[in-house]
C-alpha cells in the first residue's frame, strides 16, 4: 500500500512538471488539464495517506458521480484542522476545475493569464497541503 500511495504522489508531481513543459511549448489548454489533475492526484494521496481512505474506496465512492468527489473529501479533511485550509483548498480547486472545463469543453482559448491563475492555484494548493501534512505528521513529505 505504501508504494501505491507514493505512486499517486509521483503521478501528481509528473503532471505538474508536464504542465510546465506544455506551457513552454505553448500548448496552454493541455497544460491546464495537467495542472488540475496534479491537484486532484495530490488530493487522493492525502486522503489515502493521512485519512485512511484507500484508492479503491475513493474510486468506488466516486464511480458514476462527478469524477472529482475526492476534492470534496479533501476539503472536509483539511477543514478539520483549520477552516483556512478548507477555504483555500475550495477556492483553488474551484479555479482549477473552472479552467479545466474551459480548456477541455469550451471554444474559448486558454491565455497566459489563465496559466498564471492555474499555477497560482496549484502552487497554493500544494503548499497548503504540505503545511497541513507537516504539522499533522511531523514531516513535509
């Protein structure tokens, strides 16, 4: 189980790096997709590693629903420690979700300001999660 948990965090980091590569190649819509899924995969990692909700259970609970049920569970978990985490998480995952929908389903093109918003959101989200993990478990892994 520990290796599987580490794999999800690796996937999150890989999506974050892939987004940056796509931006440098001027593939902005595709980069938004990667930023969003990086945040979602980190959510899944947190729920599994620190809340005991394994990936199989997360997947079964979200089956047939909006594929982003993990985000709501993560917000709830973060809110247990401090309401600021929940508000920050909801704000930033909301920005990423809105941009992902626009990038994937809208005729509107993604522009540089959207990339800046996505980067700010994913970086804030990741920072808050790492701070939460540090204070909860003594190490910022």
